[in-house]
């Protein structure tokens, strides 16, 4: 099942299913992987790579308006699936603070709501709208674009 409005976000690594809070995400650093999880059961929606998220945190003053609209306390959640060929994005260009897909080297700027910084990808990296429920990060809106690659 796709991420649902109200889902909590939890780390995708390890056994810690504690709901994530904005302070758990390091400012201006490599994104962490997270899963949406059913708020009633705490079970992650980890049955498909299409639900795996990249969580990053930025100074809102450095974010575009559309990125700020999807973010909560500077935290933004993007899909891990490259919009070019559907590969999993795993690389981080530290000096530029952008993501790079290892398959064909497309780059994405998360501060600009996942905008393409370098092709061959032609579409931005979709983001989920986020909100807070108490101190926990939750899904507020569905992805703002189609998931998957164009060259699949």
C-alpha cells in the first residue's frame, strides 16, 4: 500500500521503529532512508521500493517555496526512485549537497523540491507533503509527481 495521509515515518534501517521527529534528521547532511508506517500498528509499509523515502533537513530560508510547502520544520521526504530509469538513488555529492543516481548520474536538488540539477532525468524527484502529529513527522499529502522512471 502506498504512503497514506497520517502515516508516521520510521527509520528504514535497523529495528528501531520509533517515529521520527525533525530533530532526528541532521541539518544539511546526507538524507536518511525512512518508511511510512501505519500509525495504528506501527508496521512499516515496506513491501515495495516505491515507498522508501529519503528524508533530509534544510534551513527553510535556503529552500524554494514549493519545497517549503511539502516540508515540516525544514524536513522533506522524497522518493528514492530515480525519475530517469527507476534506479534506487544511493549517492550523495557532499560538496554540492545534492543526490546522484548511480545508474546514469542524474542529480537532484532537494532544497529545490527535488529539481533536476543534471540529467538525463527530465522530471523532478517526487516529494510527499509532511506535517507534525505531536512531535512526530507524518504524511500530510500524497506524492507531488509520478513515481518511477521514464526509461524503464
